[in-house]
């Protein structure tokens, strides 16, 4: 079964971050101008690239069994940027698209996050971030109100999608720094 066909793929519901500050990382997705999202993505990618210059053994070490390593989180962020670019393109070019499912845990296994090359991940993450940031840079006016839907029924406008998105890579940096 392909990763986008898993029955329970998009069930990790973090949409509550649109309504309140994250109790773990402290990030408030309502505290930025939506037109800043492209630059925020680029800045976040630069931080991840700094993380990935660390010692190889440290990058691969899990702080505890239930947490990913810094490298695994970086792989996830790279894939989030790629996935969200696809979903944003759908929102900007289709009327009310429904996104294909994505099982992030299955993806981590299928892509062997734990055995990835940190240099390649850093390069790919930077490219994916720039692609997504550039697409967000094109959004203006009523395009911010275009909609898209996850398979679990979660509805987004391009603006809420941007706010929801940015929490993920910011939160995972927090995960890396605080474990």
C-alpha cells in the first residue's frame, strides 16, 4: 500500500495550533503577517541546515526511543516542505481540492530517514523550502482565501494552511533543541 493510501494517514490533528499557542514550543501562529511566510520558511530552512552540520553520530542519535533524531526530524521537515508545496499548488489551481493522504510515519520508514545522508538532506531541504517559499511569495489578494481539505475533513484557507504549516518545522526545531 502506498503512503498516500493509508487509511489513517492524516489523523494527527494539530489544527488546534490555529486557535491557541502551542503548549510545548510556545509558538503562536497568529503572531505574524501572512505575507512573511516565504521568508519564514527560508529562515527556518537555514536553521535546519545549521543543525545538519553537526556531528554525524549526534545527528543520528535518538534522545529517547519515542523521539526522532535530529536527522530524522530534518528529513520529515524536508518532506513536509515538498508535500505542502504540492498541496499549495492544488489550492491555488483547483477549486476546493482534497489532498491525498500522507502517513508521515510510513514515509519515515519507506525513505529510511535514520540512514539518510545529512549533506543530501540539507541540500534537499533547502531546495524544497525555496520552492514552497517562492510559491507562497506569489499569493496575494483573494488567493489567500482559496480552500483545500484534508481527508479527515480539516478545512484550510491558504492563509490558515500557511499558519498551520509553519508550526511544524518550528516545533521540530524545538524538539531537537529540547530533548
